[in-house]
């Protein structure tokens, strides 16, 4: 039986937050001044090959005092929407890659602000040790929290190509530890990575669908100036997805996700001045509207083709 969430055929973040808080909630993207072990030499100095100089925080606030950033971005948002509350989104670089006392101070500095109802923390699954888990548990007890993990793909061959810097087991263990502490998890997946087929991408989606986690971000791979992936593009080893191809892939992915998994993102953003391609990705609302139209055309909805995979789910629920 067809299901809808408001005017969408998928469980959008906007719908979820309105349902949870009873009003419009805005994410304020922040750059908390951290770096990444894939940049500072602990793992690598190159970073993931798709990652920009801003550490995937190209739309985060300017690198200044984090509270100043918050109010700067809030002021911009208030020009369009006058009322609502806020989630501080620690977006740029790796936001658990610092001593516990530093993390605690940065997180709490945002939580103390008026009308902040929670925080979201984007990080790497290999940057979660016991001290970090203790801080996250503290935050989770006092406010609404979700942690975003950059998985991107389940395929080790691709992970090496993109210089991800950790193996799949690291992600599995991180999810298990977060779940054990009742901390919500959102997984990032990139569609269109070098060398991956449609079947490869859908296998990653199916894997994440069976983690019993709370959310997913589906990103379109886009190429930006200044990233290491430009080398692959110049050698002819990177092919962009066409818009129709991507829309069809996304609608298939949506239908394979469980109904209770919140979809935080369905495409990708890049600053216009840095984008090499695909250029159609700049038409964000056109892409989202095409996804909605395609779901109606095929009478599809989230969960329609979800298949439980107990072998995958067992990986995340083994007794400790």
C-alpha cells in the first residue's frame, strides 16, 4: 500500500523535524576549526579525493569564532524564514577529531544559545574513541543529537581509489558503539564514485538500509576545482552521471530503504565557482522535482522494495 509523508513519497528530514518539534527547524552549518586525520598526516596528507579545501564544509560559516558563525548564518536564514528553531550542524572536516575537553566546549557553546534544540556532528568512523563516546553520551543526555558517518561506499576497491583511509569493519564497529549508547546515526553515501556500476551503488544502499540506523544522506558525486579527483577526470577515468540516470538511481534507492529511515539528502551541493561537473547539479530544485515526478510516474515510495537482509543486520547487533 502506497505511503506518503506529507507531500513526499519518502521520509524527508524536513518532515521528520516538523513532526518531532512541531515547527520549522533550520540547520546552521558550522566550521568548528578542526582538521582531519586524512589531511594532517595521521592517515594521509591528501584527504579523500572528492573533498574540497573546506573539508566538505563549503556552505558552513566562515572560519571564525563558532558562536559568531552561528549568528552570521542564522541572520541569512532569517531573511527568508522568520520563525523556527535551530540545530547546530558541525559540518566541516572531522568534528570528533580533537581532545575531549575541546569537543565538549565547542558543542556546548552552541547548545547554550537561544532556540537551539540540538546538534548534528559529521565525522569519520575511525575518529570515535572511548573519550569521544563519553562526550557524545553526555550531549545525547542533554539534547537531541545525531552523528553523521562518512561511509560513501561499502566496496573496498572504491574506498582505496577515493583514499577513504579505513575499512568497512571500522564503520560497522562505530555504528554498533553509537547504537549501544542510543545515539542516532546518519550515514553518507556517494553515488557515481569512480568505477562503480549501478549494481555496486545499490549494494551500498541495501547495506545501509539494513543497519537499523536512523538516517541516510544520498549524495551525487560532483567534481570541484582543487580536489585530488581532478587528476582522475583529466586522465579520463571519471564519468559523470547524467541527470536522468541519477534520478532513476535515486528513485530505486528510495524504494529500497526502510520506511522509518529518514532521508536527509537526495543530491549534492557545490559552490558554482568551484564546480567542474556535472553542471546540471546546480539545478537543485529541478533535480528534486524530477525525483518526485519519477516516483509518481512509477508509483514508487520509500520502503516499497525494501528487503530485510539478516546477514547484514546481524553485523550490527552482535552481543558485545
